[in-house]
C-alpha cells in the first residue's frame, strides 16, 4: 500500500519561474536576495509548494525567492525552501506567501481541473 505524504493536491503548472538565491548577509542578521536570476520551468504546484524542472541538484534547505505568474500578467514573489532535489527536478516548500500570492494561488488551484 502506498501512503500519500503530500499535504495538498498538486495541479499542473508549467509556466517559467524566475529564482533568486537568498543568503545570510555578511553581518549574519538579515538575508539578502541575489541579483542573479535563474529561470526554471515549473512542473506542478500545490498550496504548500512547487516542483521545478532543474538540470542540476540544488542544495537541500537552500532558500529561493521565486517570481511567478499565477494569474495572467500578475507576477507574485514567494519564498521557498528546497526540500528535495535531483539532476532533473527540485521540490520546494513555500515558507513566505504574502496575502496576494495566497489569493492568486487559491484562485489558480480552483480554476485548474
């Protein structure tokens, strides 16, 4: 018997996602978002996270700022932590979603069959 570990259902989401690494500042008291952007195609999304198609392993527990458009022409920023990664895909758990992003995600999830 297979036990499902996911907290919420996944929905197809294949739009590109811009990712920026987040690192502790030199002082160690705040976090800084890198200016270097990487673009990854998304595979699917849920209320709690997103899976990206990647061509390399990303470090477990790394924090990324993601810019994605859940609604047409309306990009939102979210922060996510890498929970698993391999040479082809990476799973991220959302750690900061502002209210607008939560609303856009809820609308997207109800529109997708």
